[in-house]
C-alpha cells in the first residue's frame, strides 16, 4: 500500500534549486533545502519556477559528463 500525499494549494511558493551536477529542480519555499542543493534565487509558483528552469537548463547533461568530453 502506497502513502498518499495531500496536494498543496496552487498558490504555494517554490524556489529553484541546483545541485553540484548543475541539475535543476523546484523545492518548497517554506522547507529547508535538502543536502546537496543550493537555491538559485529564482522563486514563485511551481509553474513559474518550472518555466524559469526551462529557460536556463538548456543542456540536461550532468556537469561531470560535460567535463569529461
């Protein structure tokens, strides 16, 4: 049996985060960031954050792979 997570309100605020491999994600603005992730400074609704990520994350290849090319 899987646990169900209650949906969060549509107006919740999120932040854009990035890890050491330059991979992006969204995170709840009211929660502590998980280890290994850094806030980029971009924030807004979930969709606004996803739109920002789409603009800035143009190469999905992890940084370590790009460096080894």
